[in-house]
C-alpha cells in the first residue's frame, strides 16, 4: 500500500470504522484508525503524517472539535486537510468545524461508502506527494 494514500480515521464506533476501513482498503487507501481524540493526537505525534484526516465529532474523552483545534494549532499538522465525518448535523456544528479549519463537513448518513471513498480519493489526489 502506498504511503501517499494514508489517512487517519478518528471514529469511536467500531462498526462504522470497520465498514469504512474495508471500503477504503478496497480502494487502496491505507487507514490508520484511532478510537479517541487522545489516541489520534498521540498517533499524529509519533506516526508519519497522513495526507488526510477523517474526524468524527462525538468521541470519548476530548471531542472532535477540540481535536480539530489542536491539529490546526500544531505547526507539524496544521496543513493536513481535515474532513469532519459525523452524525452531528446541526448548522452550529458545521460552522464551528469550518471556523476551526475543517475542509468539509459530511453527515455520515448523507453519503454512501462509495461516495465517501470518492471524496477521500479526490483529496488524496490533491495532496499526494509526487
């Protein structure tokens, strides 16, 4: 699997994580998974940087908004595009995510796995290193 197709997927729901990870694997997208915001921030400190972060908002421990804020405040991670992928569909949440630097806000139930894979691939094509 190419490193230029690696994403960090921050999701606490194991079923959703398994489904999305399997779909992405079939599309040759490497997924590093974190089940909490704390674990995601730890991975970002120790692992080579992903080209994209797919972030849930409702997480155990620190929430996705806080994770997003920390990612964008960190010099080494601030330029990694973040797509919020959540069932939290309130407009206030979408605005807050945008204000914090998210590239997109996707409500989970509004996109199929195929559509999510295409969206992620489009970002990977834009950010992939030659």
